[in-house]
C-alpha cells in the first residue's frame, strides 16, 4: 500500500468539505477549492474523525501512483484554504521594477516595452519594494496556480549568470560566472 496514500488527511474544524461523485469541494478562511479526481480512486470524508480517507480500486502500478498523488493533492487543498501558499520573488537590475495596475502586474525588465501580465483569479500579488531590487509576493490558496504564475513571471527575464540580473525567487542561489579576463601585459 502507498505510504502516503494510506495516511488520512486531517481537516481543521473551520474547514467545510463536500464530496459529490469524484469532485471534492473544500471551503476555508483563505478561499474555496474544487477538484475532480480519477474515477478509480474513492474519496471518503469521515465526519466524526474530521478526516478524508483515500482508497484505490486495485494494486496496479497506475492505481498505486494515483493513490499517493490524490492524497497529496487533497492535503495541499486543505493547507491552501487554511494557511495559503506564497512565493517571494525579486527583480535585480538597474531600472527594473514591478507594480500592480488594476488586474495586471506590470514589469519593467530592460526590454523596449513594459511586460504586462494579467493576474489570475484567486491569486494576489503584493509589491513590497517597487525598485531595485524589486520585491513582491505571489500568494493564494491553490499551490499549483501560485507556482505556475511565479514560474511565468520568472521566465519573463530569467537571472543571467554574470551580473545576476533578472527575475529570481528570493531564496534562489544564482551560480555566478567570471567575466572576461584581461591581460595586463602589452602585445
């Protein structure tokens, strides 16, 4: 049996859970999440124990993999609606900055034009320092959506290895390269 899949997911008291068929709806203080899972995986909510149990239909390799995956996704949903997820990013570079205008995140990344990204519904972007190094936080209840939007922002200008300029995660370490070596002797 899957070591992760067999563990029940504990649900806090302030979280509401409803299951209809293969669709799981979870409602908490940080938001609502809904996801449909594979029909071969059974999801049960035990009210008296306040926990969600995941069961699989067979011992095939495919079902064993889905068992652990489904349990992890449900656990991420519960954590997301109670605590939420966030990624801290920073933009390093002269003249590079970030600002939120309405429903868009506008980035100046050294291109001839500003890069405008529409902030997805359910995601919140908060700019703490607009200029060099620009720091901002992407947060929301859906772990996958927060990670995906952060990756899209980072791919607008990935950090380069010589000066470290670009968009990077706050805790990311950039492997730096040495620049050109100049010779001091005359030819």
